[in-house]
C-alpha cells in the first residue's frame, strides 16, 4: 500500500513530467518536451534504469492501458488493480493530461490524437543516453524480459534483431520469459551473442538440479556494490510449451532467492536488486515473505505504476510494457540500507523525443529485409482495436471472428495474452499490426471437437489462474477470449463454481456438458497441434473483409467484483 510519502512522491513526479506546471495550465497547452520528460531531482549514488515487456516493439506505437484489471484477495483495490478514472484519482492525475494518456485507458482515442504515439527503442535510447550523461558512472540499465518476442522481425530473425538493438543500447543485464519460446538451443545461441549477463536464478537442470544460468551478478555504481539477482517467469513450462525447454525446471523458488541474497551479501553487496519476471502480485507477496531484497524491478503483468510500492523494506517498481516507459529510480545507500530515493516512470512520448541516431540506424537495418511485408496494408479498422482487459479486448474479438469464419467453427478460443499494440479508428491494418498480436513460435490454429464440459473446464482453469486469491497460484495474463459463446463468471467463487450460463450465441441455446461443439483456437502447448498459422488466418480474414468494425462485447457477464 502507498504511504503518504510515496503518494507525495508520485504526484511530484507526475508534475515533473510537465515541468511542474499546474494541471489546468498543462491541459490547456498540451505541451511535452524532451527536456521536461527528463527533469528529475537526483539523489544518492545509484540510478537504476528499467524497462520490461517491450515484446520486440522497436518502433513507436499506440498502446491502451487496461480499463479492467481486477485484483483478488489481499490485492483487491490496490495498484495495479485500479484503472481508468479511478487510477487517475488514486495517483492525483488530471483527466486530459499527458499523464492520463500514459497511465490510463480513459479517453484513449482522443488523447492518442492529441499526444501521438509512444515508445520506440531509439527514443528510449535518447533518454537513457541523457541520464547516463548526467549520472556518469552511477547508472545501471536492467531489462526484465519479454524482449525477444512479439513482432514480425523478431519472429523471422528468431530474436536476432532484439539482441543487436539491446547490445547497442548498453543493457547491463536481463532475465526472461517469452525468450524461452524459441527453444532451449536457440536461447543459448542468443545468450552467447549478448554483451551482458542473462540471469535466471530459478532455472535448474531437471536431471542434476544444477543451475542452468547465472543467478547473480555484481556491479559497482557510485561507489556502491550492487548484487542483482535474476528471476525468470516461474511458470514457463506451464504457460508455454514444455517441449521447448524439456530439461529445465522453473518455479518461484523462495529458498533459492534467499540463497542468492545471502550470496550477494556475503559478496559485499550493499544493495540487493531482484530483476523479476514473476508478475506484480507475485512479487508483492514475495517481498512480504523474503527479507533482504532492497528493490524488486517487476515484470510480466505489464503494469505501469507511476509510483513506488513499498512492502516492508522492499521497493517495488513496475514499468509497463511495449517500450512505453523508462523507469528511473535514484537511491541513496548508507550502511547497506536505502535511506532516500526518488522515482519517476517516464512516458516515452515519441513525438517529443529525438531518436538516437545510432540506435535508429540499427533499427532501420534489422527491419530492412522485412519492410515491404511489414507495411503491406490488409484492410482498415473503423473501431478502436486493443487487447488489454481481464475478459475481452476488441483485437481479440477480431481474432476470434477470423478463426470462426476462416476455420468454420461454432466457437473460438484465443489466449489472454497482454501483449499487442493498439490501433485507432480509421487506421490501416498492416501485416505488422497482425503480427504484433500473434507473433509466436507455436501459431497453429486447431479445429477440434469439444464437449460443453471441456469448454467449462478450460474457462474454470484459466479463471482460477487469474482470480485465485493466492498470487503464487496466478500465472499472469488475462481470461481466455471466447468467440461464439457467452457465459457468466462469478469471480469470488472457487474453481469449478465460477463459470455458469454458457450459451451458444448462434442459436441462443444453452451449452450442454455432454454435447459436442466445433471449436477453433491457437497457441496450444501440445506439440502435435496442426493447422494454419494464426497470423495467416487473421491476415486472410482482414484482407477479405477490408473494413473491420467490432461491436461492444456484452456476451460475458461478471459477478462478484
């Protein structure tokens, strides 16, 4: 929970984005500059720079934050489970301001047209270079993973494009999740190309139970010795195909983290940092149970929280996704304790930032072989297409429509991934846009028979992953998206009792447990899955329809929140 001090720091940082101008004045002038984005009151000896979950997005884009992000159990009503206007009110941010655009979904289309695209690695690199220039030998740049996957160019190059860009940006270390979906051999190949450490303390060999990767690396910044521990996504072999990493085990592994903390302290670390891909709620619980971590840089759940969340003596930082933000945390360390800090989550307003020439040229080079394909126009959207939300997103609805029509199914299932850029009404839908939603290494779209019971079991299982009151039983992501079927979910119930009133939309008939239905879906973790690739299925559908309109999805009824 935010302390009063944390809250004041948040609001001060938000004001700093626009030079401390009054909100009503800011809203009127709607002016953002690179200089004002970089304004910051430095403290202490160490500056941690952090980004996470960029999902291979090299170029500026639009990205809508979720309008719905339920928290359960002890996390109910706490950041990041506050969205829209409520989120703005919680952090003292005014509607219509650049902060509102960056941190909430409220009025996203209008504010997108006002403030433009966000992100872009060359634009982030400019901010990093400026901060490094200011802080000299004090900075440490940490990537918390989900970097190599999520775009056409990363899929085609199998991560090479992102490795080249990250090397050039001077990343100091990284951990991982979706990186593992290139397979164990390819992960090792790419690690060998890195100019910085790849850390994953919680990954061990299944035969000998020996570490597969480094658990910790030491740095000295501003005269402070820092031990950084890496934590890969604990549920990789469950959420993604096991056959891609058949000989590696994962897990939260509290005891291994404690061992690494001791190793760090015994090695002289005055500051211990966990670069984590656990997900925010998991890390909040971890911080309450594991002592000795000074800072957790948390990824996986794509949360953009404009302030520090403090749990006991641990500072938690969440820096969003898609290259949209750069987190800056300045720390004053005395006698192995943080005695003062200042934090700012900097939105990367790309129209206001001059892209770094070196990184910009590298991005142009790695994208050049694919540029013609990337910019091929398939159709146009008349609707606001986005993914984030606990139960549905309009881009997911488009994917489900494509599956049902192209694969001739009654029902479709689409995974609740949180990655994928946003399109505004009136924008062209290009090949690049389709791949930003679908670029995975196991893309087959199956067409199977399932009973009503099978369908309920799937919804119940995913629902428990999302809404189990114990964060250690949550795997992140959102609810499986459903096409052709409506249902009711009672969030507060136990597994097996959350889902009811399942209805086949085509006929209005109740889904019967023993009756069989034709179901299409993608991202199956079964190695034997057959079918056309999801990006081809959606591309063909959009190319055939040309104009895309997605109606508001009212087929899911939510109780208990």
